[in-house]
């Protein structure tokens, strides 16, 4: 599970930490790992906690929420297809364009994952640069394992490469390692080998991250182009639902019946659908909800699901059904996560303070303008007032609507602000 990521020089994510960074973890003095997750006891910097199973991203427009998803998607594409391909996909325009405006520094991602041992953590550093011709490449990769012993963390380097040359830990012994092509991360090679279980764990998570962009179509009467064949999984556009249903109905009929029954339980009573879905006889909102519920019933669950405004265009009872399905998904799959953005307070009502993250654009220094500001994130659970009010029964949606979760525009962009 992804506990945190430190992103540098990637668009508005100039120096952005979401969750817990490895440097912060390694500097902790703990008697037990559980204290990391306790907002009242953790010794981490203010505003931060490890990422939860459910993470709701809120904030004003253009604060970096979509950029954060783009960064995660870019990392996954790098691992699956190589850096040049990833940099040019989805209209990204290449690594030079992806870098923070005015910066020529390398793009850097530092990710922190939990290990199979509850007292251990894995960190993956990926640094990307460009050669003289502007072609992207992997400059540096490091994988470290931190284990809590007594009251501090002991760190072991599992993989360390720079410019394609370095070492990998093999049966406790560092051995020479290298790649012939720095366009592809070394983790994509060593992580695919079962001989390196820790590298394999990180690799298998990153390549299976899912990024959905399901939207309510304003012209639901215009059907999407029909797809052919049976599909095991929902795609990023969510336009292959019929293919997925057909696959399980033909190949795994018992599983198909179970999935349909669970989805039917989630749908509001008057919106139960069957063959009408395949024939296009449902509204776009119901189609979107059905697609999301089917995604969350995948028998091979994704380790990380990222969704842009999954509640957008849904009636309030459908939002409630989606909230319950997301909660049920992470309960059934304790190693899986769901990240989603929202601009509606309704879905926040079913969330906990440690699951809500505020994205804000703050000027970098005195005299900085709004256009020169970059993204900062914070977990609202670190605010003792928010925790107390939520414990008294006030929902997160109500707290957001009443202004307790976000800083005011004036506070963020006051002249000379350096926060």
C-alpha cells in the first residue's frame, strides 16, 4: 500500500509531499509502528499522516489534485512502458514540458510503501532527467527497506543504480547490477523476478495502479463505439462494461451471479437494472454508478484506484451507495486503496478525518504571485479542532461546508506569505 510520496519538479508539484515521506519515517523515534497512524500521537511534521486506505482529495480548482493523479499515472506508465513512452502519452508533451515551469532540475519521485512485515517499510526513489537532445532517461533509482527495531529504524539498501550502473542486494550480499537501456526503470526488470521479493512487491503494485475517468455523458443517447470480445477488467474510460459482464457470464457464471447480486444490493431500489444496461436503456448517471460498482467488484482487486470525481452527476442516494461500496471494497481488500477527488460535501459525510486531504496552492516566497504558487497537501486529521468536532458527531461534509477544513483565499495568498 502506498503510504506517501514526495514529488519534486513535476508541474505544480514543485516540492509536494502527500502522506509520509521516507526521510520523515527514518527520522522517527518510535516504540511501536501504530503511533505513526495516530494523528494525536505521531511525531511527524504538522499536516501529515500516512495515506489511508481511502483518501479523499479536496481543494479549490487548479490546486494540483489532477496533477497528483497525473504524476501517479506517469510513474505507472514509466514502469510498464518506459520513460519516453510515458512522457508522451495522454498529451503530456514530453518530460521537458512536464517539469515545473522555469525549472531545469531533475524530476524526482520518492514513494513509501508498507512491507509484508508490519514493522517494515519499503521506499522507492526514481529520478528522471534528459540528455542533451532532450530525451528522457532514468538517472537514479534506489530501493530501501526500513525496519523498526527497539526505538529506531534500521535501513538497508536493496537496489541502487545511477546512470544504469550500481548494485542489488542478493541473499544479503550486494552484487553488481546494471541495465543496458536507461529508458526503462531497473525496477521493471529486477522487480519482475521472484528472487527479489521486496522489489517484486513494489513493482507489482505500481504496474497495477488504476486510473479511471468515468464521466456522466450529457448526451447519453449517443452510444460509445461497441467493443468486441470478453474483457476481464474495466478499462480507464469505463466503456467496456458489457464486455466485462459477458466475459464473467460465459467464463465464470457462478462468479457472475455473485457480482450481479452484490451490485443489485448496492443500487437504489428503483434503479435496479439487468439486461437494460446492455441495451442502453438506462440513464447516464445509473450507467456511471453501475460501472463504478463493477470496478469495485473485480475479483482481482487493484492495489490502488484513482478516480476523478466519481460522485459527479450522481443523485444523493447513489452517492450513498457509492460510499458504501468504496468502504466495503477496502474492508474486503485490506491491502488496497482508493484515492478520489470531489467538490461535493455529501460524500465527505461518510469519511473520517484521517481520510481527507486538502490540496492548496501557496506562494513559494515573499512577493510571489498566485501564478507562481505550488501545491501543498495536508491531512485534516492533524487539526485537533476538526478531530474533536468530528468525535462530537459533526460530519466531515458539514465541517468542510462551514469552512473548518480549508484555509481562506486571503490567508493563502496574503502579500509576502511564505507558508
